[in-house]
């Protein structure tokens, strides 16, 4: 079966003034449907940069990233945006909900960009809100919801397009431990029931321990790739060291929908 995402010797470098900063060096990995992967490592190890490449929010300087069998480096921006909208769901630490839109409209937003009719997208959004336990909060604005409820809205938004891959960057970072645990239970259930490939970037080793496969990053490369449980071992090739600064992409429209890619912007992540 074709992998959901395949990274082949990917390098990502940025220009910061007169300095070249190498965020990733020769990273390779394969992510299959149904996998539950955690990416861990210290700040500056390249975790968020890798997540952006996996999600098509950025493109490698060298090497390739194949999403659903298509090389992101060769795709026009419009086609890359279409693939992001149809194949990948994003869940980020900051929720990134539209503050003046209801929970229902926030969840339906990716379907707007897909051209789904209003009645159908509201039906699907309502079903997904019910799936995450928020059927009775559909008409509430984000400011009327707790942090855990907002994160569940973000999860529903990520899943309403029925993606093959769900990418989560520190999804429990703004939540208390009990709420975070419930969110992780929900993600694990969705991974198991719908065979969505789940990749979670985290500093929290308790969060990482829930995954059946863990990748450890340091200095822009993968230094360990281990699998437990039902996932088979899939070891990744990696090159020499480098350095970067982790950061979280914060543009709401680019997380919730198929916005333009971030290649060539010289940012570090």
C-alpha cells in the first residue's frame, strides 16, 4: 500500500540575514495510514519544521516529500493547497479558531474551500461536533467555550474533510492535564477507528508514550526511530547534524483550509 506521506532525504535551510540556518539535514521517514507517531526532541531539533514539510505548509530545500504519492516540491501552489485540504488535517496548540464564527461554522470552514454546499457542510460539521462530544455547543462562539472544548472544535475541523493524515503540534500544550488526557484519548480513538495516520509533535514524554512509534530528533536529524505494539519497525535514514528553532505556524486560514504554502519565506521552525 502506498504510504500516506514519504520523506526522502529532505533538507530545509533558511536565510536569516547573511546567515544560513539548516533546520533539517537529510531526514527520511515513511508514514502509513493507521500509524500513530510521536515526534520528540529538544527545542531547536527540527520537530516543527518536519511537521510543516509533512503537511505541505513548507517545501524542502533539497530532497523530496511525497503526499499521497505526489512530490510537494513540484506541485503548483493551487494544487498543493488542494492536496492539503483533501488529504491532511491540522491540529495546533493555539486552536486557531475564527473568533466571530460559531463552532459549527469553524468546523465547516475547510468544506467552504472545497466548494461543498452550505446545507451539506453544516450537516457534516454537526456530525463531527457530535463525534467529539460537542453537539450541544455547535452555536457557541470560541470565547464561550473552555480550552478543552476549543481544542475539540479544532480536532473536528481537522477531521471534517476525512483526511488520510492528522498532524498535531503540541495539541495539549494549552490544556490542563485532565483535559489533555481526554483529548489524547479522542485522537487515539479516531486513529484506531478510522485508520487516520496520526503524527504528534510534543515535548511531553507522557504524550509521546501513547504513540506506537516514536521518532527522536536532535540537531535537525532523526537519531532514533522505534516502534512498539502493532506497528512494524520502520527505521529512517538521516544525515549529519544541523540547527534550527522550533515554532508553531499561526495563520488560521492556512491551518483550517487549503491556504498558500510557506516556501521561500526564510522562517525557521
